[in-house]
């Protein structure tokens, strides 16, 4: 019954009307800030970009959300430790349990960090299966560092030659440090709104519409075929992309700009194929054609990607969203993709889940006359102490009390009716 009602209900249009992020930085740096400060800056920038007060936000989401609202603030942040990711909990089953079993049974487990082993071996499998060269992966690292030179939010803004990328410190197999994402401190935020809210506040010129969004988790094929490529998320990425294309009526050729999960150069190349940008096995050919950068078919990771921009885990997805909104609005400055009309976002985590999203300007006729503006953190009218976590929790508490009251009232009416 419930699913049938869902199918009959008209889909609500959803728009991103404000985005913001902090500069991503190396953990433990001398000028390192604590996460409340990071979250505050990202949240204030998103509100300033949307030009709405915090009081207009129905919900703020840090990790989860429930209920239907007209305007929601999504905020992600992370303050990480230096070095590679390690195991945090030894008293419970790892979400990578099946992944580790496949890795150990096929290749054995070395003393290197687990993540570069998994993605490095997936790249090695691609080399063995399709004849891909290690230079193809290095070119991706070179490209992403080159893109980040023009991104003031990027953790790294240095350009390297291809030889420097290949000769940098080896992490695992062919993966060098300039082909691997760093740990980072940072935050990012996005404000999502209904069409009615957009109309009420006159946000049409900056409203970026979410055309389609799909989430997938590990599939049986992720493990049954004993393939490292599939184990690191190829099939779930492919299926999420397929569903997005079907829902939106778009194809890969309609896309102009892409932000994808390049935790390692190997995964970026694999994802080209999973997203349908080229046939399986042809990722290296796409790199050689230059179809992943300015002047090619797509500009992929104009922000510098995770490899150069940084990877504060909880903030990465929203940072991708921010970059794509700036690109579609024409606000990306020196890294602007000319004439960007459609954008794709791909975000992945092992253990395992992937989200693919398609965006375009929701009201292109209004956007065409919109003059770009400098995004700056601005005071909000929420309270005298600024954007603080306690304000978020107070809002959530009020919503919970309201839902609790309405639920109790509904139950009383139901009981009275049946009595």
C-alpha cells in the first residue's frame, strides 16, 4: 500500500541554492582549526551564497535526516589524523570483511595500508586484462594536480610534470604518492530547497536542480567473480549511473563536467568505464585522447579531485556538489568549464556504497542574466553567537517535539475513531 502511494505521488523538484566549503588542509598543520570552526565557515558560506537567513532552514543534516522540509542544510566535516587510514575498531566485524577475504585469498595481505592495496591491485588487474599502461594512471595524477592550481580550496596547488608524478614516493605497486588522495581537515555544505522555497526567495538564478540521484551498495558480483575491479565498486557504480541515465533521459555524451571519487588514480580510470564514458577496457584510450580535461569531451575533476583537493571523508561529497554548482553557474573562475550545462557527481566508499547524481540549472532563463558574485562568509541572523552546533540541535529538538505531538494526536484520533 505504502509503495503504491509513493508511486502515485508527484515527484518534488529539488534544487541546490547555496554551497560553501573551507580550504582543505593537511591534518595537524600549525594553523589547524577545530571542527566546529570548520563547520561554521562552511555553513555560513552556504547561507551567504543562498542569501537566506539560518532561520529559513527547516532542518540541518549532519549524518542523517528524516521528514519532509522546504529547505534543508546538509553539512559535512572531518578532522583527520596524519598518514594512511587505519582500523579504528577491533571489537566488531569490519565492513570490509568480504573485501579483505577476497584480497587475502587472491593476493595475500602485505604490510602496506589496505586501501592502496585494494585499488592498486584493481589497477594491476586492469593492466593485465586490457594492456593498460602505468603511464595512463600517472597521467590522471598529473592532470588532477594541474587542475588544482586554480582552486583556492585545494589542499595542494602545485603543478608537477608527468615524470615527477611517476618518480614520486611509491605507495603500492605503480601507485605513487602523487596518485593517492591525502588525509585532510575540512568542511563543506549545501542548502537544498523545494521549488516553492526557490520561488518564495527568488533563488531561480542560482538554483541547481538535482535531475537524478541513485545510491547502490555492493552486489553479489562484487565478490562472486573474484575480481579486484569489481570488489572496489565497479558494478555498483555502473548500476547507479545506469539508473540515473534512465531516470533523467540523459546519456554520458550529454554531460560536460564530472567530479568523481579519485581516491587513487586507478579508481578514476576504472570509473570512466563504470560511468559509461568509454567501453570497458578503454579507459587508457580515453586518457590518451585527453577526453578527461579541458579541450576534451569532459572535464573530470576540475577541482583537482580527491588526489589534489584533499579527502576529508565527511566533507568530500558536499565539496563535489559545491564544485559542480559553481561550474554550472559559471562561478568557477580560472577552472571554469566553458558552457557547462550538465554535471555528474560520483562518490564512493568501500564497505560499500556509491552515489551518482546528475545536475543542471533549474531555471536557465533566469540564470543567463545572473551576475556572478564573490562568495564570502557572512553573519547570519540565527543568533548572536553565530552558526553553532547547539542551534542545529535545538532546531532538531523542536522538530522532534512537533512530530511527537502530531504522532500522538494522530494515534488518539485513530483510537477514538475505532472505539
